[in-house]
C-alpha cells in the first residue's frame, strides 16, 4: 500500500515528546498512531532488524492492518513518531542514513517531519539526557577534545548535528515537498504556530487550539553532576521490561533521589556548573556548524538567525 503516512524521525530534544503527547496520540488532532506513540515497533523494524530479514512489504502490510483495526476515520493520517529513527547520540549510535532508506522502502509516499534545534543548546540537552540515561563519563569524554586518535570518535559526534546531512538524504528519497523541517525554538516562542506547521504540512484542515505544558523537561546542571556520580553505583538493568516496580531497590532509590534533588536545589546552585558545561560546549563547537546552518536555512526556509543559530 502507498497511502500517505507521516514519519516523524527526530531529532532528539526537539519537542518530540510534546507532539507525541498532545498531537499524535489524539485522533481529534487529525492523526492516528497504529503502533504505540513513541513507537517501539519503529525501532524494531527500521533499526534493529537484521538487513537480511528486513521486508518492507511485510512491515507495510502489518502497519496498515494495525491502522485499519483501530476503526478510526480514514481521513486521519497514520503517523510513526520516534526520535531514535535519526540515531541515538547518547549511546554513540549513528544509523540515521540506514533507517531513512528502510523507511523509504516501506513507505515511499510518506511525508517526513524533522525537528532541529540550535546546536549548542542541543548539545547541552543531549549531555543531560546522557546522564539521565545512566551515563557516567565526563563531559570531555562524551564530546571529545578533537585529539582523538585515528579510527576513534567520542560518544557524541558533532557531525550528527549537521542537520542538512540527514535532511538532504530525506529530500533525495522522498522529494522536497514531502520533507518539513521544524525548529524547536518555534515551540518555545509560539506553541500554536509550532503545531500549526505540522497541520499545514499534513493538510489536516485543522487549527492548533491549545497550548500545553512542556514535556520531558531536563534536570539542572548540579543535579546532573550528582546523578553522574550515582550512576556509577546504580544503573538501570540492561533487560528492564519497563516496570518501575521491577527495578532493583538501589536503582529506584537513585531515581527518587535525583528527582528530589532537582526539585529542591536552588536555581542559583546550578549556575556555576551550568556555565562550565556551556563554556566547554562552546569551546568544542566554535564555528563548526556555521556553514551547515546556512545550508539548512536555505533548505528549510526558516529564519534561523532569529532563533540564534550560528550563521
């Protein structure tokens, strides 16, 4: 089948949870999610399946069978949304190009939504997510210092955030009119315009009406520093099934502790550590993203300078 599908492929930390919570999981907003919202099925099929066992026709049929089983209005656009489809830099996994090809093989007429974010802020948020995901390496080890020996890279690679590298691939696969870039900064500035961009791109004939609270807000810098140390003592089980009560007691204690710390630590206590993190990121990036941001501005049509991107 070649019915229209929206593929929301990331990037991480660009408002993906906001869309999953408030738009893609609500049929009255014009979409339906045949698989789970924040679809683990998408990762299973387009990331984890061995190349010799990848069958796009079979996945297509399963997806639309699940869509039909919902018995929802056929005018609703089926959506697959998972930020991991662009890669997972918190763990040094960079397969976005391969996932793009698999998605095209499966849904050649899909529309593609790609969220982006100014890179220094993105890297700060990525560092926070790394710590919250049990990371215990230093920030220098995570981002590198440019002196890595040949054949080795740091966990988090800067070229992952040269957005045109992935955006252009999707344009080549699906066509320019089927790829929409969506800046995270628009969500902070004007949430209704952020959602309305999605409606316009997907031709839902609907209007954004409600501003929702922020989703998946990160921890403060001092909390992250403390959690990094705690991560060396207590980690999430590798084969965790998602049941919080099934976690080891020490792990649950760690999670409760960091949540309480972030709730009660005064903002002023975070400032020194926050400056250290941001100063390091600025020293690592320099003008690295300037050229790719200029290309992205031309491709996307967004005034990225107004969103403080380095141009």
